[in-house]
C-alpha cells in the first residue's frame, strides 16, 4: 500500500494560491499575511500580486471569509485557498457568532469544493494573545502558508493516483448567467 503525504518540493512553480484576508483587526491580519507570504516566498512561490501565482482578496471581516473563499475555490484556478482573520472576544456574544460562522463556513467550502481551504483565523480573548500569535512570539501566518503548500501537494497526489469522486454536496451557481 502507499503512504500519501504532502511535501514542499514538488511542482512549486505550477501552484496557484488565493489568500483571503479580513481587514477587521488588521493590525493582526496584516502580520499574519506577512508571515504567510514569508513562508510561501522561502519555499519558491512568487508572492507578487502582479505575478501569476498568488491572488489576494481583502474582505471586511472574518464573517465574509467563507463567501469569498468559496468563489475562489469554485473558479478552478487555485490549488489552495488561505483564509486569514482575527476574531477577538469583546464584551458581547458577537465574537461567538463571527468565529463560529467563519469556522463552519470555511470547513464547508473545503468539503463542498474539494479545494483545500486553510483556516487561518485566530480566535483569542485579547489583542495581546492575537499579537503573540502573529509575530511577537511566533507567527502562525507562516504555518498557514505551509499548511496550504502541504495540502495542495497532498490533494495533487491524490488526484493523480486515486479515483476521486466529484464533490457530493451540490454547489450553488456562481455566475449570474447560470442562475435559474
Ligand atoms: N470581524 C473580525 O474579523 N474579527 C472580529 O473580532 C470581529 N468582531 O469582533 O466584531 C469582526 N466583526 C465583523 C464581521 O466579521 C463582519 O465583517 C461584519 O459583521 C459585517 O458582515
């Protein structure tokens, strides 16, 4: 039998990635993006927005990440989609709704489309905790970039070596002309 495992030395030049970033708490999400770009660049990805490998999508907040990730995944243009956000607990239940919808929505996009979508959303009690994870101590943005490369590689190997069924969950049309 075979061991399937993503690697970081395959057809790097052939990969295309979408990075979706929330502006809310951009002090944090900007640092996550920088860490993510650093990981991708040091593994051979051309991160230039004017280049051919990475497209960037900015959204208002974490709540909007799944919608844009879904559209990107359905385009068949990307080997992986990376969602970056920061949801920080306040004094109201708002945090729980935004964090839950982001997590559920991002997982659903992966399941529905078969395209790996990285859950790069920090959910913390304080800004300090978020900043510690976005560069002060470590930068999880780096890990999210690596997660995308690993999953793009793994899914590529699976597509080449296994008979993979089309996604089972019906996906909604994305073009106005497709709508009934
Ligand atoms: N969006 C975030 O990305 N992080 C947050 O901490 C946050 N809080 O706490 O409100 C947040 N809210 C905005 C939300 O994501 C949507 O952009 C907004 O509700 C409009 O749909």
